[in-house]
């Protein structure tokens, strides 16, 4: 059997196992999701605010333009309202996206596949403690999946530690002021094995952000009960194959009307308040929620100990890159 065929079977096992564990622990129901959204709806994810989505005109709709999703961060919250999902329950979708501005690398592809999830919460759940409890549930789903994959598929030894460590981006900046954010992630991921970095998107004491975040989904500006800013973050593990920090998920409690206005103002894009999604959110017409994206190819890459994301997904790569990898014995799908 060709190696790629065997890998495809292993990928299916990883995805089915993790999705089952995730849905059970977070109380999520599977729903369908769009590949494209109306360009004027404000529903597409702006990521760091600089990436340009793939967009085109639709002949059958009088030339109205649509854009291929980059993620479903905003669409999911609207869907919670439309489906009348009660607090404590949520939705899970199999998202497919295109990000043509992505810098291609062993970790980044033009093609993006992730589990996008969103959960309706009570206003009183907008706390760091609640965020941590949901992170722990996701992390346990990852640990159980790794254990089953190692036992029934690969024969590898599990690598993830029993618990995930929480640390704020501000604490990292103060501990390692001479290092850039990626180097800080490498240090703590190597030390702890798995970390959740809180406050992604907020300006830190050094005047910089740990990483970019669009201002209209994750809440990175609200003060929390530990005296820091932010109700969001990233799940990052240490990848023993690549010997580097490895992001698996970006997630957080979503903005309310107050934090939306603050973050739009801080990022200089208050004009978004004229878009349908933002008007609804500012008016309190959307449910309070927590949600995020978990990279499917990233999870498979980690669980199956692959060196390149092209070994677990089909995408487009420069021919020179394919040839270079082939010399190393790495065959891309």
C-alpha cells in the first residue's frame, strides 16, 4: 500500500476521534457551513486585518460580490442566533477556507481546514475562569485523541503532558523582553509541553502585540479577574518532530458591544459599525459566546508526527519546494 493511502486512513481516524471527543466535552452539534459569504455582510474574518480574501462577482445575483471565507468566527455567532441555540450548547462545523496571502511554509498553506466551533454562554460566563475551563476540555480531547492514535494507529509514545499551562502574553513579554513573540513561545512550549497564551491581540507593556487579532470577534481588551487584559488566547504545544512551538487553536470569549467599540476604535476601523453583523452586535442582538478554530491539518500533523503540512492535506506548492522535499524523502499529497 502506498504510504499516502495509509496516511489518509490515519488522518480519518484522527479527525473522527477528536471531533467525537470535542463535541462531547463542549456540548456541540454538527452543522453545515458556507464556503462563501456576501462581501458586504461583514461576516468574513479579517484575521490580522491585512489579508485579502478571494472575491468574485456572481452573474446570477446581478454581479453582487462574494468572498471565500478565511474563517467563520463571525458567521458562527450569527448562526447561534438563527438556530436558537440555548446557553450551554454550541455548534461545530467543518470549515474549508482559502488564504492566498499566507506565507507558505511547512506549517502554512493556502488551503485551510479547521474545526470551527461556537458556544452560547451566559453574560456571567465572560470570565477568565470560564475560558480556562473550556480550554481544559479541549486539551483533554487532544490528550485522549493522542493516546488512542498512539495505541491503535502509530505505535508512538504520547507526548502531551497531563495538564496545559496558562500564561499571559504580558508575563512572557516581561520575562523575555529581548526576545520576539515566536521565540518566547518556543521557550515556554519546550518547558511545559503545552501552554495557553492569554491576551493575544492586546498591546503589551512594551508597546507591541504578541500577535495580531481582528478586533471584532475575540475579546482581548476586557480586564479579567487576574488583573490582566484579555479573555482569549492560543493553544500551543511543543512539536517534537519540528522542535518548535506549534499552534493548534486560536479561541476566546467573543466581544460584547462595549469591547467591540473599544477594539474597533483602537484599530482605527470604526467604519465597520455600519456593516450588518456589527450593527446587530452593537445593538445586543447576538448571543454572548465563546468559540474558536482548531486546525485539522495541524492536529493531524502533530498526532501523526509529520514534518510538513502538505503531508496531511492537498494544496498547491511551488515545484521547487516539492523537489526539495522529495530529496529529503518527504512526499506531499
